[in-house]
C-alpha cells in the first residue's frame, strides 16, 4: 500500500520521523495483506491509484488528475470494493500512527522536564500562582468545581466496536515498538501487527443491522474500560502532585470529585422513539455492572498484594473488626487481617453486584455477606484499610492500587456516570394537555397563552393531589413518559442520587416549558413541593438563534418565581443552562451561531449575578467546527468572563469519543486539558482596565455587524434560494447516510425533505463527506468583505482591516473563531466538491448554486488571508497542516469513487433488477473511510 521509497525522507532532527516510519510500516503491512488476500493484480491496481493520486495532489498534475479519473471509472464493482476497503483501512491505520506519535511527543516533553507545557494543569497552576492567585483559592476551586464530559450517541458514529477493538490491539503493538526490543522480539511484533491488520481486512467494516440503544450503551462502556476507570483517578493524583509542586505543602483532598462522567445514552428521548424506561433501566444496570466488575477485580488484586502479617506489623482496631467480620475463616490467613478484610469486602461487593443485576461474576466469593447499602459504605471500608496502613508505617502501599480504588469509588460510585434525561418541550405539552383534560383540571391546555399556562401550572404544583389516576387509560405517549419518570425515581433509590439528577428540555422557548417538567416530576414523586426537594434539576436547552436571544429573559422570569427560588436554593444556589451549538449553526450559520452563543452567555451571566445564583453552562458541542467542535482547551479559554467559574459540562459526540478516548494516554491528556482550561478560565484575573473595556466593546460592536451580514448571506443561500434543498439532497450523500446502520436515532425529526426538519448532525456530516464543510465557514467572506468595503475610501477600509487584526491579536473569542475556521478550510476541497455538484439532476441548478458556494469560499479565503497575513492554511499549526495534506492523497480516491458509486446507485433507483448490493455497500464503505480520514463526522 505504501512504497517506502516514495515516502518523504527523514532527517536525524526530524521530529516527525517516527511517525513517517510508523505510517510506512503499517502501509507496507496493509499492502502485504492486500497482496496475500486479493492477489498481485489487486495490489498493483491499488498502488497505481495511490501513486497517481499522490502525484495529482502533491504536484498539481492535471494529466495525473485525468489518469486518476479514468482509472477509477474503469473499475469493476468487485475491484471498486477492494480499492475502497484498502484506502479506508489506510485512513484508519494512519490515525493510529498519528495518535501514537502524539503520545510519543508528549512523553518526550515530559522526559525533557517540560511538565509545565501549555494545556497541563501544572502549567495552569503556574500561571495562576504568578498572577497572585493563592493556594486557598485554588483548593476551594477543586472543592466546589464540577467538570463533566457527557458521552452521547449520535447518528454519525460510524465505527463498529469490532473494528475499534482490532485497532486498539494495533495501537498497543505499535507502542511496543518504542521499547528496546531484540531482533526476534521486533520480528514477532511485526508478525502480530500483520496478523491484526489481516484481522481488520477480514472484519466487516459496516453494520448490516440497525444499531440499537443497547449497542450504543455497550460501545460507550468500552471507553470506560480502556480509559476512564484507570486514567481519571490517576489524573487526580497528578493534580495533587502539581498543587504541591506549585504551592508547597500537603494538598487538601477534594471532598467531592471535581471531574465526573455523564451520559445521554439510554436517557436521551428527543426524537428517538427507541429510548424509554427500559433503556434507562438497562443503561444503569450495565453501567453499574461495569464499575462493580472493575471494583471486584481491583479488590481481588489488592487482597493478593496486601499480605501483611500481624506477626510483623500491627493493624488498627477498625481494620481488625473488618477482618473479623469477613466470611473467610481459613487458618492459613489467621495472621493476615488485610487479606481477610478484603475477602470480606469482595463478598459484599459480589452480593451488591448481584442485587444490582450482575449475573456473571468471574470469581465466586468465599462465603455469603450482606450487600453494601451504597457506594459510601464501600468507600468507608476502603478508607479503614488505608488508615490502618498509614498508621502502621505502610503508607507506600496505598498509592499503587488502593489509592486508585478509593478515588474511583468517589468518582464513579455504584452508578459509573450520571444519566441525563432529555425530551422535547412539545412532548411535555401533549402529555400535560392529556393529564389536565382527563383530570378535569382544564379541557384544552394547548390552547392557552403563556401567562395562562404559567398560572395554571403554578396552581397545580401547589396542589397536594395528582392529576394522574391509576383507574383511567392514557395514550401510549403519556403512559410512556410517566413510566420514564417513575423509573428515574426508582433508579435513584437503587443506584444513588447521582445516577440521575438532570432533566434537559429541548426546544425551550418559554417559562412554561420548564414548569411543565416540574409538574411531571411531581406526578412521579420526584418533586416534593412542601419540602422544596427536586430530584432532577430542570435544565433548559436553547438551540436556535431566536431561542438564544430569549434565553436570558426566560431565565430571569424563571428564577423570579418563589417556588423556583426555593428549589434553586435546595440545589446549592446553582442552576444549569444548556446551549446548543448544532441547531444554532444550522439555523443561522457559523459566524452568527458563535456570536449569538457568546452574547447569550454574557446576558445569562448578568441575569444570574442579579439573582445571586451560580450559573453552570452545559455546552452541547458537536464533533465538527460547524457544530461547535474544535479544540476544547481553546474553546473554554475563549469563553466570556464569568461564564465558567468552576462549573462546566460539555458533550462528547460521535467519532470524537473514539478519537479522544480510545487510547488511554491520549484520553488522559484530553481530560487534563479539560481540567486545566476550566481552572485557568475560572481563576485567571480578568482586566478591569477601562481602556481595555472600551476596546472589547468596540470589538463586540464590530462582531455584531459581521454577524448580521453573515446571517443574511447564510439564510439567503440555505433557506431562501429556490432549489437549494434539491441541491443539498443531490450533491451530498445525505440519502445514503440515512440508510447506514450507524445509530439508533433517525437522521430527520420528521419524514420530510425540509432542511428545518433535518437533524444538525447528518447535516454537518453530509457537507463533510463532499469536502465542502459548508457549515464551518459559509457567510464569513460576504460579511467581512462587505463590512470592509463600507469603510469608504482606502484609508477607511485599511482602518477596518487593522481593527480585525487587533481583534485577532487581543480577543480570544475571535482568535478561536478564526483558528477553527482555518482548520475547516484546510480540509475543504472545491475541486472534489464540484464532482458532487455534478450529481444534481438539474445541471443548471447545480452549476448556479455551486458557483455561489465557490464565490463565497474564495471571498472567505481572501478575507482570512487579509486578517491573518497567512496565505497557507494552518500556517500556525504545521504538524496538523502536514497531517491533513498527507491524508488528501488517500482521501481523494475515496471521494471520486463515492461520486461514481452514487451515480450508479441513483441511476438504478426504482428498478429492482438494476440495483446491485455491491454498489450500495461500496458507498457505505466510502462514507466510513472518508469519515476516518477527516477525523470527525457530525
């Protein structure tokens, strides 16, 4: 697959040399597998296509472009499948090599004594200390903070778990090659690598059946086993060491875990009819089974390690009592109280696991024992063991395993991750309309105005009786929604209060949308009004541009209600608000979405400050820049002042979960980046200098103008251009994406071709596949160029350019905006996108709309170059620039083949005799390969 002689030569000082060597090796082994499995002709064909694509891409050789098109057009259907698979797997292997190189470079920095590199907690603490932030302030941050990555399942998660498992094995073997190996060991390593790549080649890349919610739950749990269970507790230890290094003395342990995991998988009902009370119960059962299995494994190993004898060292009375309570009465361990205590703890954990649904405990316990009441009781026993070791000169035995276990018990409890519930506001409205009507409380709730709804809901919340009657029949929707809330109440009692504690309302547009969920919780026993106790915080999700503009006013009115003030007080004077990046982008475009999010955050900060309530923002960020993606570290640091304050939740979606957390070391680094950015954004002093304030006000005024212009340009194209919907459905593989078995959620909220009804995730995914990535940049060129032109003469226009350059230098928000757009533009390719435009049946329509998009793209590049001074994309990030450029030669054939296959497939539509399943399969394989090559999907 890769000819070693064709790869760029490495110099002794070339930091990327190991990466190039790894890519050569994996490419060569893939080529060997291809030759072995498909024959020399197939290998020669793929190699010819690869070399031609490289020549076309790197040398801009027009003749090579024609040769490539001819080669691909002449492929038989069986040849097409082989070529697509070869290039797709090469994209996957290149990703593995890059991930390994990131780990390698990180370790090189650490070995060189550069532990305080940017993005590390040590670096953030050092900056804070130099800025005069004291140790007490930092420790208070860790006591009170909540930083929560929330894993979500989405329709663009194209990887099968079998593929992920094989790739994890390849990554492990590649990492081994950085160790000193004998020639025989090195050859054995190569043999195993080839075997694993052969396994990949023989493993089906696509799912042939629709992914279920249960499948999505199991997929997510694999990342806990790979990364979170081991790396998150270890990160806590590192942070304590960093605190001691920067501030001296013994760090004060955090009373509550400041990083906690969240999940939507199994609880997110919005638009997904497959999520219900059963999936919620299954999610928590599997989460609990996973963490308890890990605890059992660790406690068993700890029992083997702590062989201390009372003939040599004493133990505390509490530890002795724990040992005496154990069902282990073997005379062989009579003088080994730690082992007996841990055997007893294992027995209690096993009983707990069975009580919570486990059926396959690997090792049977010595004897019967009572299950733990909760995770806190288990944690207490662990602390008894640690305290005894500490008191008897065996402190050093705590950290290797017991310390990690104690941290894990605090972080994960018996629930592993908090499961959020989410549902659309219109569903709540229908359910309550039925409950009101059946109870005789109001005949037509849906017909009421907002003020009347608020009055009715508040009055009903004060009533001691319920609307629901067990003696009446209700619609399936109402019965299901009430069962979900009752299940949530039972789950909290079974797995602990942290198992479910948030209820998110999609499409929040009014205060009544929030009150409706309070009333539904009251119906299920999750709200006890006299006591002011609410089990699940009611969290609005503001998604569209109008929603974001109304957010502050809605929250002001919400927190002014006496009942809500009581409930917020019970939440520790804290209220969460979720902001949706995806829908706001689809609604108003990249620039306007970012600006309206920024403004909404500033307005919310003021409203919450006036109400004396702490604000926690939940950022619903997607994988692509067009859906709020991009580097999390820079995104958090670019948040407006006052919007972080030690409280942040953010979604991790689709392929981004795999790219961030399928490698333990990279996962650890991503978790640390999240903590470091939150720490710095929360505690770094913000200048209150008047001149700086005036400067920021000037920048914000410019941004408001740019946003208005970009919004008009984007809306004009997407929602007001006749035929644009037909163009989108023809010039992207959206129809083929909807057929893939890559998620349990439908691609569209309604069975229409309206863009308004299409989910933002497949919207962004489709634009990525055709290499336009339009949601990540469209409108910027029109906005900036027209704003500069309105400056008048050349001096006025020059002054406006200078202002934009100052915004880039001085305003993190604008700098991050441009950096993310720069990355998107680096992945954009209009030459390839033009091939997709050719798929539009109405050729005139395709040419007309593509010409508009091309014109905007050119204007965007000119404006970006004028502001940054860089003609090349990613000039400030040469490693990423090289990575993207090197990938293009392997992505290009996949895109060309995808167009060819879509033409064949659509040409046969409606004629069953002409439909070839190989063509259909080939399209789906190209979708997978392109997604892997771009390293993000929706």
